[in-house]
C-alpha cells in the first residue's frame, strides 16, 4: 500500500501566529511533526501557502508543496498538494493522510493504526480517536461515538454520550469517552469528493468539517490510539508541550 502523508501548515493563526515555526527543544514544531511522520511513512510532504514555512522545511531536508492561500480547510489544502505532488511522482498512492501540523507529540504508531484501517477495500475515510477516562479531560475537545463496527456515528464539541442518569462528576467512572485526534486518511477519490461537497448544517453548527461526510450518508472508520495527543492552539498549550518534551525527548 502506497501512502502519502500530507502536513498542512499555515503561518496565520488568530490564537498563535506562526505556530508551525515555534521552537520546541531546538527544533521547529513543523520539523518535529515531519520527522515523526517519516518514521512511519516513506512519503511525507508539507502543504503550505507561506514562504517562511517553505524555507524552514527545505532547510531541514523536507519536501514541501506550495498551495493557494484561499483554502478554508486543511482538507482542501491537502487535495491541492496531493494533485501537484502526484503529477511529478511515479508512485500511485492508495491512501492520503492529513496529518495535523500542530501535533508535535505525534507517535508513529498512530499513523500505522490509521493506515491499517485501509486494509479493508471498503474503507474510504478513516480517523483517529483516543479513550478518555478522567473527568478533567471532558472539559474541552471534540468527542465521538461509533458503532460496533467502528464506524463513526457522530462528532461533537459537547461531551457525547450524555449520561443522563449520572452526575457529571462521575461520568468517567461509568463510561469510556472517546476524543477525536484530528488525523484523517482518505482514498484519493474520497478526498476529491469530500473537498467538493457543499458545507452542511451540522458542520456549520459544530464547526467540524467531518460531519459533512457523515451527513451525506458516508462512513468514517475509527482507529483507536492510546498515545496522548496535545495539539498546540494557544501559548498555554505551547508551554505545556515544552514541559512534556523536557528539552528534546522526541
């Protein structure tokens, strides 16, 4: 199976501008994510619209594709990058991964778990989730419920399911909740289709683009990881990850 890992990276961010280039123990965040992805994949590229990011990626020996600055989602940026990269590649890719550029604690096993979903030819799209057993982890994030076949039923910024008959402080004792890790896998045709679907009501309510795919009656296969994910969205997240890294552990 030929897999292409694409890391969308934007310089602009309302909460932490330039975050792909922040320093984490002597390496930029984008370099850390790229090098972790390379441990699991033969083909990895960064998709960006910013020359500063392009320069840094080339500086550490990475591959980068420049894309339009008009994209509103990472998925659409991934599609443009895939099409440009595939034009100049002899490889026919079976699966494309959208790897979040703000996840410097990425573990190669997470990528492998996601790729394994595509061992079944029926799977067109897949994503990653992590079990949550602590009440303090139920305050923020995106939650998901899935069926017995590990197909997503719904994603929400609210905690789901709602344990109606139990006090909220006891929820984590009675149920394992699952939080979404924003890494996606697509078959090439599914990525093309997804990127051209119109936005839907649920997507706009929750501000979660994966709901667009579900609302059209499509399936998203779920892969479960036990590796903790700490995305960097704010300066507080950045300091938290710096403490976890402890200088240069990854």
